[in-house]
């Protein structure tokens, strides 16, 4: 298993790891949004529900767009860094 299976699966594991790092800050916010109320805003806020609350409910479209863009930029940074590290450590990467 150590000498045949894992080296054969390593490129697939690496690519899946890189793709997962690109979505690190994305969570399943639908479940949080269903249980969301003003009493728990301070403890239940994640970036996605914060953007929803500011953009849709408070009508601060430009602010929520900026927060969403920052979230996307951080995700792209994680994707590029994990790809660069993977390229240096192993031979497999996305690009």
C-alpha cells in the first residue's frame, strides 16, 4: 500500500487538496441562514451570511460587494499558494 497505492493516488490527492484550498472560506451558509435571527448575529455570522445581511437586508450593495470580493481574493490567494507549494514539493499541480 505504501509503495504502490499511495504514490499512484498522490497526484489525485494533490489536485483535490489544491481545489479544496481554493474554497477554504466558503461554508454551507444555507444551514446557518435558516436558523439565523437578530439575537444570534454576533455569534453566528460567517462571511456569507454577513454579506447577505449587509447587501440584501440593509441595502449596502457596494459594501457587501467589497466584502465578497475580498473573500474571493483570499480564496484565490490560498489556491495559488497551495498550487505553488505543490509544484515545489511534488510534480503535480493544477497549472
